[in-house]
């Protein structure tokens, strides 16, 4: 498997079950991110994409949004050495300009510092699949209006070229934790032929055995891409 994508769900429920504030669930979720990066290295997975903050997540209470943003800044500052150690390139996809200045600065710093590594950790921040598709359509329309693009030549490759990270291959497997059976606006374009695996385990509890079970299930799938 080349590309694994994960919808990290259940931080809030994990915290609630322990009588802790939701922010503690996100903190524990950040530790899981660290672990899973190691599992991916061992499994030879080149791309790991994580759904960390959706465009819809801005609707959460201000305190929770602020706690998540602070956690991100702390995570980016704290994990830079780990990214170097594992030789992982950080990339962020989403409406970066909507993130607080301090988050944007932390992202820019770590993205630049790790740009030469081959393996990639892709964080989806202020990300929405529909937003991504609409912004690609808008960009194509702008190019056409400027006379730089013949609309008749727009095909799937041209469209993909305007997505956030066109060079990244589509995910082979999308894992969702905490049991929900939906895509929640994640990678709508890229997920066309991805396999989907849902585990009831809450993200802070997701461990090596759960990771291995997801990969084993993927190994048993027969991928036909609409063919026979
Ligand atoms: C879903 O749990 C999780 C999120 C909305 C945030 C994900 C963030 C992290 C795992 C930590 C920060 C990320 C990094 C990369 C350090 P939920 O709050 O929707 O849980 P619930 O459905 O149980 O309420």
C-alpha cells in the first residue's frame, strides 16, 4: 500500500468516557498520530493523510477550536525533530489562509524544513472535499476566462491538476475510527476507488493491533476499479 488516509474520530467520546475535557481527547489523539507515523514507516507506507480539522469544524465552540489550534502549534513545534528522525515531509492541504497566523507560520516553517524528504505526512486542515472541488473549478474557469485554457481540453487530469496536492496518488485505503460509516466531506475526488475500513476503536485508543487489522483487511480486498 502506497497511501493510507485516516479519519481520526472519537477524541471527544474518549475524553467524555473518562470525565475529561474534550481537549484532553485531542491531546491523546495527537499521541496516536505520533504512534501511527511509526507504524506506517514499518509498513513501508509512503503517504499518510490525516483528517485533522474540517471546514465544518469551525462551527465548534470557540474554546474547542482554540484548543485544537494551540495543540497543532505545539505538535508542529514538538514533532519537527521526529519528522527529521523518520525523514518525513510535512504537507498541509486545505484552506490554509483561514488558519490563525501562528498556525500558518508553524506550518510554513516545518513544511520548508522537511521539503526534501520522500515519505509524506499530509495534514488536512480547514479541509473540505467540496471546497477543494469548487476551488479547482473556479481556477479552471479563471484560466479559461483569461484565454489561457480551452474549456474543450478540460479532462480528469486537468481537473486533478487544480486540486490542493495534485502530485499525491489517490489513497488506497481510508480508515475511519469510532464506528461512523461515512466520508464526512473527506477527499471526495481522491476517494473514488479507495477501499474503506471502519473500526469501532476510538482514535486515542488506536494501536498497533488495530493498524495491523486494517492493513490485513485491505490485503484481502479485490480491487477491480470498475473492471472485471
Ligand atoms: C475527531 O474527534 C477529531 C478531531 C475533530 C480533531 C483531530 C485532531 C487530533 C487527532 C489531534 C491533533 C492533530 C494532530 C495532527 C496533532 P471528535 O472530537 O469529533 O470526537 P467525537 O466524535 O467523539 O466527539
